[in-house]
C-alpha cells in the first residue's frame, strides 16, 4: 500500500503557507488608515446599522459602506482611502481627531446627519482634501484655524449647524477654495478683510449668522466673486461699500436685513448683476437712476428710508422692483411708481430667483461641475466650457 506521508506533508505545508500569507492578503488598506476608520466608527452612533460591515474585513476590498478607495496601490504597497461618503445615514455621535489620519482623502462628507461636537482641528492635516461637507448637522464650537492649511480645498460646507466664534484669518490661505457655504450658524464678529485675497472665491454665503462690524470694502478686489449673500446679520451703522460697484463678475448681491445705513452705491459697472436684495435696512437717499445690468431680474428695496426715484423709471415686465415701505411711495403719483410700491406677497417672493442657488444642495457630481446660479431649477449643475478668455457654462451663464 503506497505511503500517504508525502501527501500529508504537502498538505500541511500548503495550509501553513496559506496561514502565513493570509494577513498580507487581508491587510490591503494602509493599516494606519484602517485604525483611523475604526476610531471614527467607534465614535459614531449608527441606529440603522448602515456601517455594520465596518466590523470586519478590509475597507477597500470588502467595500465598507461609504468608503471609496483609490484603484491602485501606492508606492508603500497599500491602497489608500480617497473618499468618505456618509451622507444622510442618520448618524450621530462625534467627529474624532483620527479623521486627520486619512492623509490621502479628497472628499469628506458627513452631510445631513445629527453629528454633535466640534470640528476636529486635525482635519487641517489632510492636505489632499478637496471637499469638506459637514452641513446639516448639530456641530458646535468654533472653526479651527488649522482648516486654513488645506491647499487643495475646493469647497467648504458647514451651513445648517451651530458653529460659533469668528471666521479664522487663516482662511485667507485657501487659494483654491471656490465655495464658502457657512450660512445658518452663529458665526460672529467682523469678516476678516484678509479674505479679500482669495483668488478663486466664487460663492461667499454667510447669511443668518451673528456677524457685526462692517462689510470689508476690500471684497471688491475678489476677481471671481459671483454670489455675495450676507442676509440677516447685524452690520449696525455700516454702509454698503462704494467699491462694490467695481465687482464686475457679481451675479447676486443679497444684504437683506443687515442694519445697513447710508446711500445705495452706483452699481452701473456690475454688468452681470441679476439679483439685488437690499431690503429691510435703513438705506437713505435715492434709488440710483444709473443703468443697471441688462440681466437684472429682481431689485428689492423694501423697508428702507429711500426718498426719491426717477419719474421715468419703467422697468421691463420681466424685472421685479419692490419699494414698499419707503418714503418715496407716499409721494408717488405716477401709476408705474405706485405699482412698484405694492407689498410683495409670499407667493411672489417664492417665485423669484432669491433661492435659485440652493444653499442646502449637496455637492455637484464632481468638482468639475458648478451650480448654475441663474437656473430656474433648484440645485442645477452644469460643466463650465472653458475658452481662451473666459468660460461659458452650457446653460448660458458666464463663468470666469
């Protein structure tokens, strides 16, 4: 009868080889990042069990929920985590400092959960980060200065939280950041004039906060600014800077209910301005008779102290002008002026383009897409078509 010893020896050897090789095969993702994910998971409350598959396996090869990895290993022999997408998963708990260990991350997305606590300063260590999306949570505390150390950041969305404290001056270092969405928080103090150095800034949304002081006139130096939205703050005793008439790229200027005083500046050199809301302030003097943008659709001057207006003012049918509760209305005699003095209804306000750029939208599909700020559809994204001097969005909106 032939001996079975050689066969058994080969079988045992094969089993031993598999046992020794198994850890190397299983540990495909950088172990430092795996440990970080485990710490992140342990700090979260996940009542629906969306992250149950984080309990075992490898993040990249086992397809952990919300974890997106690079397709190829790096020089260190490991796969690295590219995106952490945890949008609308009913998560609560806290964000931990170990988030900063995800050193290859491009997208960090915790939007529309119930996350508590503060924003870890260690996120400022992720120099590859392009999208920081934390809006729609219960975050508190101040914005870490270290977030100004993110050289590749395209967008920061922290709106719809309870963030307090002042805007860090270090944000002036965010040279690639296009979108600052920080509305609906409790951010206070003066807007740092240093932020006027931001070369890529397109959207600056800080409405519904506790800002005070004055609006920096240096913001007129921002070369690509499309939307400036500061409604419902308290710039008591301040005026609208005259220099704002030089922001040639501006599409939307919204300063509703900001305790502003003084005259309305000359905006005739803002050729693409489509929406202007200066209502519920203490602005004085006259409504500028200068020619505004041919693109203008809405001008809201309600509830101010404006006393004069050109009798020849006769806006096109597609342009909405609101003058209700201004002294000029008490002396108006011409029919076209009286029509402008009627109160605005909620239906009319809702149908205007005040919200045509929805500040609560999630990100566009990739960083190559931009919101179309004058689209009639909410959250409409399109790809800018770049040409030699400027770029034109496929929808017809000019983008610089």
